[in-house]
C-alpha cells in the first residue's frame, strides 16, 4: 500500500500509529485500541512493524520533516521494545508466555 498510495499509508502512521493509538509509555497497541479488555493489546511483532514502517516513511520522504516531527514517539515505541527484551530472563531471545498473534 505504501508504494501505491503513499499519502494514505503515511496517514496511518501519523493519525493512527503515532497519533490516537500511541500511549505515553511507547505502546502502540494492535487494532489501535487497548482499554479495559476491549480491542487489541500489545503485540510485539506489530510494535516492531510500526517502528519499521515509520523508518520506511522516513526513507521515502523528500526531506527529514517526518522524522523530526515523529521521532519522539518512534523513540518511545522502540524504547518499549528494548525494555520488553530486558524481561528475557533466560536470554534466549524468545518471547515467553501468552502472545497476541496476527
């Protein structure tokens, strides 16, 4: 979609992922909702995808305006992933426990 409809895809990053769906602790929940058991929740694969798509938006931009504006939220989202990885007590690099799937 990013190649065929770049403005639409960038709108998903700006209005949804790093807009209404972004939590102050860096979580970008799947399905853009996470309230009292309703909607998605945190999906680590989805969180990684949102960071990578933000990187793609920067790479396909004509300048660095997008990255300058959204870097604080992208950095929080990446920071959440780094903190999540610190919970890997046996250092095997695998996620343990119940996980969302997409």
